[in-house]
């Protein structure tokens, strides 16, 4: 197969930092003064000159590293004001900014790894010349404490296997809620918002709820067409709290507001769910791995509730004998549903293969690749988790599949796969 591997690689980058809330325990009404209350009292006790001097030190260290730093501090102050019932009218701007700074910290969201991308057509195709497609890619970024977040990157691909990514802005910004402190959000669903002046390529979605506290992992995003003809971008991801996992949905129509919605049902207690891009016979469908080993076809009348389904694919070939999973949402072709898979073989080596499902009855397997189309090799074997190649979703562009993939849980590579040759190899 004439698979073309692009030379571009994306790597972990500790210089990509955002300002995040720094949470300190608050005792609540009637409890002894907390660290939060003590810190605020210390700042309020400063003279205006002292507060100005301390704020200037903070700004000298951090203002050039972040976007609208003062506004971020003021936003964080507003959350502390609500928490402690402060009288903001009696506190000057400089003290409020300084209070906000004490309850923020700098976080390098991709210091450990950048991996497991998914790709969809971009919502804005204006100005694209013939043969070109603007794409939107989500990525799993891993930082301190192995906390996973969702980062985005925009770019353009062509029918000549060319690609170019939009430059990252100098400042990254995290999405946020409106009207509530993140520490007070226990359960989902929750709606978060991209800042109105932030580009998507500089936007990061961090965990918000208790169930997500240790990470949002492996977003598989799809451009979903509803039965009424409207479109929505829906992604499935794994929420992890350090001991338990649950599958959740990310839903957006404009990439300005994002709904993070927990799913229910037996299938949602597992990871690796991938949504079909439309209903089939009036039902929503997903591919899942309910037993951690085989692939299942899941059906539901409700996007947020998924029970275990029908086993449709089991490991057969040596490169997938340990387990098999999906590498993103099924892609609709004239010939059927193209599903990228990952298989795990000896020495826990990961490879990417593909199967073709019947268009009207996806429980039927039309064909599958006997050999992997992509496997860890040479320099791509080394990284945080060796011998892994893994994707969370490819995008079709004409007769070619654009396949971004994670390498050794450390970096991201890009491949262009001829669809005709892929089908012929089944």
C-alpha cells in the first residue's frame, strides 16, 4: 500500500503554559479561618503602595507569558469574592488583581506528552482552493501529574498529500464556566466557553467535574448530522478521576460553547467509544469495547444512554491477539462504513488496521485488513509508552484518508492513506 507518511511531527512542549485556578481548601461558614481567608486578609491588610509593589513583581514575572493577565486575575478575584462574600466596591483594583494572582498558577499543559489526535473537516471552509480542505484536529495533551486535557490545532490538507498547520498563538487560554467556581462543580453536565478573543488553536479544555479530575482522555470527534439536517460536532472521551473511568460527550455547534455531558448505561463504564456520524434506521450507533478485548456495535435512542451491544469483531491476526479497539468514528464510504482499528500484539506492540462494515447493517463485516496499515517502527517506537501507534479519528478527503496518529504516547505523526488501496487490501 502506498501510504505516505508526512515528515511533520508534533511534540510535547513545556513552554505552552496557561494560567489556571489554584484551589486552596476553604472551610466554609462557622469553620476556623482557612488558608483562603488568611491569604485574602493578608492582602487586604497591605497598604496601597505595598499592594502595588507586589503586583508589579507578579506582572514582571508573568504578564509577558500570558494573554490578558490582569483580566485573568480579576476574573479569579470575582470567584473568590463570591466564595468569601467580599465587598469588592471597597477594595481597589490593584488589591483585587493581587488577590486573584494568589489563587492562580501557571500550568504547562503539554509538558509530558502530546498524543492521540482526531480530525474532522473544519467548520469554516471559506477561501479554500480546489483540492484543499481545512481541518480541525483535537489532541490529548498531558502535563504535570499526568493530567490530560483537550487541545486543538487547525490546518489545511491537499489532494497531493500536503499539509500545513496554522501557527499556534503566543498565548494559550483555557475554557471556563460562567458564574461558578470550578471547585464547586461536582457533577456534570457542565457548559464551558472559549474566550471571545481566543483562537481555537490556542484553546485548551481542562477537567471540571470530580469525575474528570485526573483527565479528559482520547477525544474522538465527529461531524454529526441530525435527522432534521442540522449538524453538530460531537466527541466521545474518557473522564478519569484517578481510580474510575466513565465515558462522556463533548458537544458543540460553534466551538465557542462546549457541553461536557456524562453518559449513562453499562457501555458508558468503559472507554474507547466512537459515534457513527448519523443515525441508521432511526437509531444512534457507536462502536465500543465493552469487555476490553473485542469490538461491539452499540445502539441507542438517546445520545447519552448506552447499554452493551452486539459483539461484532474479535482478535484474529497475530498483531491484534491481545485486544482490538477502534481508532475513531466510522467513516462513510459508498462501499460501507470504514472503521479504523487498533490491535495489540506480542510485547504489547500497537498497530492500526481497518475493517469495512455494511452500510445498512453495521453489525456485518464486509472485510478487514490481514496486515496492519501502520505499526510502530524504528524511531517511532520510542517514547513515554514504547511501541504504540494510536489514532482517535481520521478524515476523508476525496479518495484519500488523512490519518493523524499518536506515537509512543509522546508525539503526533501524520499519514495519507489511499482509500482504494486500503479497501483492496481487505
